[in-house]
C-alpha cells in the first residue's frame, strides 16, 4: 500500500499584519505544492527521505504507545524537527500511527525553491505550512484516522495549533489555512484564545487583473514576527493605531472583493500598501525591500496598484483594472531587478489518496 498527500503554498493578497489583531486576510493558495508519500514496508523499518533537507534514509522507530524515536545522526534528526513536532501533535490528538509494519516516508518541497546561477533560493510561499498540512493529513490517514481530516475548519484548527507551536506561537496561520482550503479565502482569528476560520471567495475577481513579482530574496518571517513582538511591547499605543488603520482597510477591501467592486478594491490595495509602508518604517521592518520600493514608485507612475505580500521583502502583487497596463509594466519588473513569477490560484486544498501496490521492503 502507498499513500500520497499534497497541499498548496500561499500568498497574502491583503490583510497581512492586521490579521494578527482579528482583521480579515485575503489569502490565495498558489500552484506550488508540498508532496508526501508513505509506502508500507514488510521489514518493519521506518525511514524518512527529504531531499530538500539533504536527508536520506533517516531511520526512526515507533514504540507501543505511538512515540517516535530517531535512530539516525543528530544532524538529520534536527533537520526533521517539523516531522517530529507534527508526530507529537498527532499523538496528542490520538491520530498518530502506532507500532507495526514499517514504511518509507518521502517529503518533497522542491516546488518551493527557485534555481538561479549560483544555486537555489527558497521562495516565501509557506512551504513549512504546506508540508505540515500534507504530512499531518497523510499520517492521520495512514493511522486509520482519515475521518479527522474530513471537516476542514475543524482540521485547520488542529493543524493551526501544531504549526503554531512549532513557530513559537507568533504566526497567524494564514499559510496553514491556504493549504487546507485552497483557492482564495477570507481568513480570520477570533476569540480570546484565537481560533482560525475562513470563508471561500471567488478568484480571479471580475474586472481585476494581477501579476506576482518576486524580489529574489529569501526572507525569514519568523525573524520579522519576533522583531514585531519586541517592538509592540515598547510601543503599544503606536502599534494599536497602525493596526486600527490596517484593520479598517482590510475590512473594506474584503467587502469590496465580495461585492465585486473592482475599482474600489484596486484603490484600497494601493492605500493599504501605503499604510503598510508607514507601519514598516515605524516599527523598523523592511516590508518593502529596496527593489520593491523602486518598483512601487514605477507602478504608481504607471497607474497600477502594487503591494508586498505577507511579511514583506520577497513577493509582491500588482493589481489593475486594465490588463494592457500589466503587459506594459513587465519590462519595468526586469529594470527593477525583480522577477515576474507565473503563479496561479490552486483551487484545491490538501488531497490525500490511498493506492494499492505491491509490498515495499
């Protein structure tokens, strides 16, 4: 038997940072997917292969209570910390595989890397969250607990806790939600002990064209969020004012999208970008990289809206009511030392399938 699972990456179209304070984030699942394969072995051996982490044949064992124990070099076990964390989360939920037949576990996140002249650069599309969704779904199904993944909001909340604790509790969970839901969603955190929820939306929006741009940089969202947490503690009033402005704009943009008011949405995206830039300057985050700032000025002169996606520094999105303007601006992307990335919406969230094969040993 072989089991396969996959989940898409994400881009935040609007609502980044404000989502941490309960505002909606417009999150688009994109066509870069993390893939997981579990193949049963008859020799009782459990191995993990993760080429992007430079891990091959890392062995582990499962005790009678479902606990995972690494039997490989410490450096490989350290690289597989997310696997360990997901396993422990599933074990806590009663969803982890128990001891029994062995298996080969193969993890593939190659689609989240971009090759350049000197090697490969990681794209900021939420690879760890996509892998979390795919791997947890695969392992739960392998354990005979596939019904736990059926109701997607409930499954999201379980995965939100698993991935959030791995990130130190600072993330919003937008990337996990994209991996679960697929397509475009309006995502929120609500309640004193924030719980995630989402509403599916239609995309592309009638009357709005867009293209995605990459700065060529690999950005650590974790470092951004750590800096923001520290700044917030010493600038509470200033933080609250910025969040109030960003939150109101995010609410208005989500409403404009749902009502298919194209012109209003494009304008609100531009205003949100300005507010985001001001917020970044205030708290010392480079939400606009130098390349993005140059391109933002070019975009404004061309009459289109440009804003970073997510924490900032890597991806951005251009919105326009006029498709011809997007065609004419492509040369400016090269001039600004950036890259036009042909990303598309992935309307399918996580998938999981069981295949009957010959025994693997």
